[in-house]
C-alpha cells in the first residue's frame, strides 16, 4: 500500500482531494486517513511540522499501515537561486544538519546524516511529461525555520542542496530503519531571494525579543497573505503532479 505523507493538512489535501471514500482511521495520536483512487487504497498521514514530531508520527503510523512505499509531498524553501515559485524538486538525497553546539551560527553547521531516496529521476520525468517544471536535487532538513536569504545563501554555497525543509531527512531515517522505500517531491513555496519568512527565521545571534520585534515590524497579516499566495501556486503544482501519479 502507498502511504502519502505531508507535514501540513493543506499539503496532504493535494492528494486526498483527488480520492473518494475518505475515512479517518481512529487513533489517539495520529491524523491518518485511507481513501480510494483508481481501484486502489491509499493511506494519508499528516506527520506534523519539524523533524522530531514528523519522525514520531511516521514511526507510529507504520505500526498500523502496511506500507510498501512512502511518498512525501509538501512545500519547501529554495536554496538554489535558479528555482522559481511552484517548481517541483524530486529529492535524490536528504541531508540532516544542525548548528554546531560550540559555535551555533549559520556559517558553522554540521551534517548529521545523509539518506538516499527512491525514484527521484522517475518522479521528475513524470512531472516534466505533464508540462510541469521539475528537477532532481538534494534537500537539507532543518530543525529551524530558514527564511533569511543570507542564511540560505550560506547553506547553498556549502552543501549545494536545492531546497530546505523541516521533515524529509527525519522521515527518511525512520523509513530506512523499517526498510520501506521513501520518495519525495516538493513544490517551491519561497524562492532563495524571498524575504517574507525572514522574521520567522531562526538566528542564533538574536534573542527571542529581537525576533519578536522583527515580526511586529514586518506585520503578521502581511506575512500570512504572502505565504498563502505562494502556497496556492505550490499547491497547484503538487495537485497537477499527483493527479497523474496517483
């Protein structure tokens, strides 16, 4: 059985909206559904945001869903300056990284694990055949929101990963431990140069008060509107891809 995973419910709905006979599986700690499409049953898991929460959700879900393969979908921030809003990136490798404890700056980060993902080239070819703009590339998985173009530039220069998210490497670690193939395709929701998420971006050189001040200066409503406008474009790309893939 295919298990489709996303951090957010709106990301998950890019696939669920294409299915019928949706049924939520009763579980105290999980948001998991089953639905039908083209005479097959597909499971859908909302894993939650962040590496720890997402990994725990998948670990629990695999106890009740006999998944033969996992497809991770969702949004991501571009690190590659050539990527544009709505472009799709099929992941070849997921890289877990963290800030060095002795000198926690974006100039000084360390890799904690590298995971090879399945079907990257095949996913990109499938998307391109539909007229969508899709590439293969690596993704960096962060424990923090990364929205400052300067920080993105530092990570791109060091790792040459296409994009950054907060779940893929953690989910890949769980899938590998259970010997279930995991593939991933994400739509770009903010370009490398975009600044609208910068107020949310973690900066170890600033304290909580300074980050709160940035949010107030930027304006929460304006930031939310920019985010929603961008995710509508990303969502359209994912839905177009999944309408054929599923």
